[in-house]
């Protein structure tokens, strides 16, 4: 399968290893991964903040970059960006776009997937040959859980990882408190929600907290680092890309 990889803003600027790991994983599974060089932001932050007309150029660019019929599927290491492409791009195109934009959006949104969706639903695989001998817990992000409804797909992939010690996160479906600009506009509430999430992570003594969105991992990871926690955050793609011959090699050793 020929798969287009969308890096996302956070992936490009702050979490490139999650993007690289997605490419490595899919290539290892025998797929042709392509990276359209003209890709930019999906426009999520604009729409979520109330600026629905402004991202029209971004939506158009996304449809042009990934609308090529030779690209069988589009993958993103971000549930929130996938949610934007599937739901918000259509809204923007209908309200402020022309016929060409509406057609382009319709063509690309149906082949756009979050990583676990692509692996389980499209490629039909749960055991990707990963090896990760550490204690791990999984945080289901709000967009992946409530908008995309990925359900158990990430957990199915994690359960098949060789030598992993996967432990359930208490109150896993509770929001971590990030929510983009929510964390800035409602800082006190966001911090309280983050403290609840960190408290639950601390009770299980995990080496790693993983998720499918770098934004949530940034929020959780920042909190954990400030309190000197022994738990680090790591994107799901980085765990799935690790193998016995090419194990995950962090800057600082895991426990």
C-alpha cells in the first residue's frame, strides 16, 4: 500500500521521533511511505479557536497534497488532527469553500486514518513485531476516544508487543486537561485535571505513559517532569517501531 504521512505541527516542531517511528513501522510492514513536502498545518487550532474562514488555504493545501489517487491512505500520529480532517475540513469547505475544495475534502477525508486505525482496521494487523520490555500504561486521548472512537485498537497493538508489561491506567478515559488553548484560557482547571491524571499514573508505577497524541503527552510529560516522576511519556508509534534488533534507545535509561 502507498501511504501518505502527515507530520502534524507538533510532530514537525517538537516530536519528530513520533513521525519518524510511524514511517519506520509502516516501511517495516512492507508499505511505501511517502511524505508530500508541501504539507503544512491541518488548521485545527484555527477552527477550535473560532476562526473558521482563516484555515481555508490550509484545508485546500491538505486536499491537494494528499488527494493524489496514487496515495491509498493517509496516516497521522495524531487523533486530533485526524478528527480535524474528517469533521472540521468538511465544515470549513461547506461554509467558506468552492466546489473544488468541497470535492477535494470529500476525496481525502475518507482515506485518512489515525495510526492504530490504519494498522488494525485497514492493514489487518495487531502484532507488528515490536519489542518493548518495560512497564507501560496507555492514556486514551479525548479526540481518539470520543471523536474517532478508536476503542481498543491501541490496546490490541500494545498487548501484542513482545515483553511489554502493560498495566491499566485508573480512570483512563478522564481528560488530561490539555485541550489546546483550553490549557491557557482555563489554566487552573487544566492543572487540576492534569494533577488527577498524574496521580493515577503514579499509583501503578509505570515506566512509560503512552498515547496517540503528542499534544496530550506534552501536557502530561511536562507535569511529570516538574514533579520529578520516574515515568516518561512516549508516543505509541515509538513503542510499536521498537524491535529486538532496533530497540528503543532513550537518552536516559528507563527503569
